[in-house]
């Protein structure tokens, strides 16, 4: 019995102790903004950055014996609370949503401190501050809690989830979407608003490609979300030929980081364009270091999560961040929200403990300290939020406000569906109504467009349709006010279907920028130059080398020069291919005209000599050594001069065949005639010796046979040449720069040299015989002149061979023509010019009859 009494007293003491504790805790005012309702939504939002002041540094707030100091007021974040209030007021005005029941809220400012977020989460569950774990001091508050909206960052959302997941309370995070959120939470992860991160990456890539910014810096917060962004965006950039100049992680504003100063002083000069991925708070350290330690005028590419305009309240911040470009999720403005914001005033919401601080900052109001209670004095009681500048307030709905508003409606919709089930079951009685247990809303929340992540699976959400981004430019208007101006948009439907548009004329590049910034590691290689990689550096860093001969670069930054087509050649700048000029020895050329004139003149002279010989055919000088052979030789020399004309002009199949064949045959006739003449000289003097049996008529027949046989052999060689591999017109595109040489390919080189060899054989034989007969007596002995002429003839053609082989184009043809004219002229002049002299000046003193007496 005594034991039972003692146990009962112990129970009573425990209950009394808990009641006394709750009473003592209730003496201190609640830190939140509370509005009662049949159902209560918790709000854990962030309005300022605060810390404990400790000499020369700020701490994160864990040292409670130090005074708290407000480091930064994010007045724009007060719009998040107003979005919640506006949504709840609209819901309460519609009796059909919650069946004529009301929705309340309990909002806390957790700053940007994870410890405060966890503490405020426990306050929501216990009802008082400081919280009492696992005990509710005010059941009338905590029992109405159905869900919590909170977590402006991944870290804060995670700490809130650690507490709320213990009680299975739904949490909707309005932080930027993070795939890693929830993987570090042991129980359940918060709901998120899914964002197509691939669409954002593609939008940034398209912007970089549009301005050809290939050398870009990356700055992210030092957390898992920043790590994932670095990994994904770096891969996408490399796939599109873009390079990362540097990639750095920024620690928190309260962290002691000496490396950051070195980063900003050294690395920010590497590039003009920097992509900053993070939210306003996580990149505070970036702003501090930029404004205090650097003077570089970078162009910043950001997302709407980082509100650069917030920093425009600083005198020089626009110099550093003006001209930046921001990607913002396109969203519809909340209907009626702007009018609601215009009418917000402190006297309209006397229970709002946050509006006092916000109003003080927005309207620069002084504080009066009265018994440790702050009151507003002379503080624009009729002021309007619409009159505040952009850096402290924005009348447009921010992405976070839109998420908070949507989260309230998602919770209201879940409540509506849960209450509808009660109505259908007939168990809805407002007199005994209790808020549904929070965990019962999970099935209804999961039906919406919210997503969750866990250790087992990633995103669980509805299919994301086309993602649309608006591109804003941070500008200073003519009035001096700062504004965000829409300059473009990006629509992502699929990796293969994207729409990017930008109005470049609307963009300004900050205070000092007047032209589009250039962001490259190396200056572009000009036309005519190619890139060559620099060892040890990124592929975006390169040197420029001129293209080699015969190649061009007709675009900037070409990796390899390209060869011109065979019928074209590079210009001097090596940036374009020009048509090659077709060249051949034509009649219009100076050289061609000279050779034509020379050939015709020599042919005419040959004809004159032939006419002279015919006219004086009965003179001893003409009749000596067989005048018929003289006629044959003169005609063949005349044809030799004429055949040189075939070599002049554009080559064709007919001319290529005729020029070598006629040349070979005609020259064979001429040399054979000279050989016959030489033979006659030797035989003539042998015939008049005593005892000789040869007769002159036999000499004549033999000379004719020599001419015929010598010519027929050459004709046979030419016939074999034509039948096997005849000459043909050809082009040479490589021997001369910028020129296409039209020439006659000899076809069979062996046959060509056989023709020349045979001519060499006849001329050598003639030279030998004439040399042996040079001392024979007689006034009409031609052996001396034949010897000299054949010596020069052979010299000309021996010189011809190496000169011909080393020549190209016009020179090659000219060499052959000159050889023909020179050798034929020598024969004509050496053999016939002395006879012409005798005929014209001394014809009366010689006769064949006198010769034999």
C-alpha cells in the first residue's frame, strides 16, 4: 500500500514539474509570428544574417553568452512571409477549400543558421521557446500543426528535416532544387519543387556560345550542390568546346578562409566571364572579397537564386556586378499579389513581429528603446513598398516567394482531399474537429508536382514539360536607378529541341563596358593561321602558326589548315584559294611571238635559198654533190622551221602527236641527206682514183637509198611509238605556284629518246665521215662545212637533253623550239651560205667540166 502511494506521489510530482516548466517558459515572448486557425502551417524562413560579436570576428551564433549582432538584413526575403500570408488569406476566403474551416500559420526567422533552424523546428513541435523535447507545452498550437514550409538552403533544409522526420511531419523546402537533399537525412527527405537542371546547363552553354566566351571561370558554394554543378557544367562545357579557366568553392561568410583572398587577387584576372552558381547567402563571401579585394570588371552569369541587385546598396557594387546576366525560371505572377504588397503596412498587421524590422530598414527609421521593446517612431505609417528601390525591395514575385505560395496551396489541397474523405465517411464534425495527423497528408502531397529524394532513389516527381528561362541583364537606367531588364529567353523542350533568343542591343556591360567582353585564353588565330596546342595547358590555350605552303585557313581558330583544290592556289594571306592560271606557250606571249617570227623568217630564208638553187641549178656549184640532195635538204630544213610552229599554242591531242612525229621524221630526212652528201664526197674522190670500178650513177642511186632508208627507219620508230603509248595533252598543277601548266606528255619516254637517239646516230655518223673527208682536195668539197655544221648540230642536241629535262612549262617547249631552230639554222647557214656566196658573186669561174680536166 505504501509503495502504491509513493508511486502516485512520484507521478504527481512529475506532472507538476512539467506544468511549472511550461509556465516558466511561457513568461518569455514567442519568437515567431503566429496566427491561429483550425489548421496551422509552420514557416521556417530566413530574413537576416546574424552572429555573436566577439572582438574582431563574428561567430555562427553558438556562443550564447555574447550579444547578437545583425550582420545583413535581407529585406527582400520578407516577401516570402507575405506570400504565405497572402495565400492563407485567399484560402480562408474560399469556404470550399477547407469546408469553411480556417488555416493559420506560425512563422519563425531562422536566419541562415542551421542551429537556429533546428531549434525553431523543435519550437514548432513543443509550442514554446526554448523548446522542450518530446513534450508539448501548448497543445492548442502543436496539435494543429499539419506541415512545415522551410529551408532556404540545402543545409538548413537538412537540419529541419532531421527534427521533423522524427515526427513524420511533412516539410516542403523552398530552397533551390538539390538532388543530394535527403540523401544525408536518415529518415525522410523534404519535398522540393523539381527543376530541370539540364535545361539550365544548356541555357548557360548557349549563352557562352552566342558570345563565343570559351574561357570561363566557375564559382560555387562549398557544398554538395556546388560539387554536382561543377561536375555537370564542366562536362557540358567540354562537350561544346568550352574551357574552365578556374573552378573554386566559396566557404561561408563567417568562415576564416585565407585562400579566398589569393583566389580573387590571382585567378579573377584569368577570364572576363565568371559563372556563379549559388544563392544569395552562400555567395556572400564572394561579394565581400570582390568588393574589397579586387578591381576586375568581370561579367557574371548567374541564376535567380543569387540576387545580385541586393548588393547595389553598396556604393561601388554596381561597378563589379553591373552588366551581369541572370537566368530566371519563367513563372506567372501571382494574381493580386502586387496589389496586396502595395497595401502592406505595419498597422495592418500589428501581430507581425518581422514587419517592424523590415520597415525600419526600408524607410530608414530610427529605433526608440523603451524597456527593451523596440518601437517605430516617425516611420512612414502610410509608406508603400512599391516606392522602395530595387536593392532593398522588388514588387515582382521572386522565385522563392512563388515556391512558398505554391507550397501553401499544395498543403491546402492535401487538406482538402483529406477532409473530403472525412465528408464521404460522415466523420467531419467541426465541434470536435482535430487537425489530421501530419503524416496522413503524405499520400496527398505525393500526388502533386513536388519531388523527393532518398538514399534508394533519386527524384520522384511528375514529368517536367518544357522548361522556360528568362534572361535578365543588371542595368543602371538613365534615371540612376538599378533594374533588371529582360534581354532574352531560353526554352528547353529536349536535348535536340531548344530555342535561344537574345536581343543584344538591350544589353549593357556595366559602368565601364561599352563593347561585348572578350573571354578567351588565347587571342583568336586570324585567317591564314592555325592553332597549335600549348603543352600543359587547356585546349582553349594555344599558339597561332601560319599555314604551310599550299594550305589556307579561311576561318578563325582553325585546328588544321586545308589544302586548296588542285586547280586553285592560296593567296599571299593564305586565307583564300584563287583559281590557278593556265599557262602554255601561246602566240600572244612575247617569247611565242619572237619564236614564231624567227621560225617564219628562217623558213622564208630556206625558201629563198631553194629558189636560188633551182634558178642556178645548172651551175657547177649546185650540181656538185648531187643537187637533188640539196633540194631535199633545203625542203626538209624549211619543214623543220615550220614544224616548230606546231609547238606553239594550247596543246591538244592532234598537236601533241604531230609535233614529235613531224620533228622526228623531218629531221631524219635532213640528217640522212647530209649523210648522203658526205658519203658522195668520199665516194666521188674514191671513184676518180686509178683502178676504181665505181661509177657515178651508182653513187647517185646509193645516196638516194641512204636518204630513204634513214627516213624509213625513223618512220618505223614513230609508228611503234604511236601504236604503244603516243603523246597526249597533260596538265602540271604542282611545278609552278599558282599556275596550271598545259603541256604534251611524251607518253612513252623510251620511244621519245629512241627518236632522239636515232637522230644522234645519223648525225654522229655524218660527223665522222665528214671529218675523215675534210682534207680531200676540191674547190667544191663540202666535207669541211658539213663537219663544222654537224659538230655544232650535235653540240646543240647534246645540250638540249639536260636542259629539256630540267625545264618546265613554257621553258621546256621553248628549249625544244630553240634547239630545232638553232640546229636547223646551223645546217642552213654552214652548208648553203658559202654556196650562195659563190653563186651570187663568183659563179663565172667554176664548172664541172673544168673540175674533171
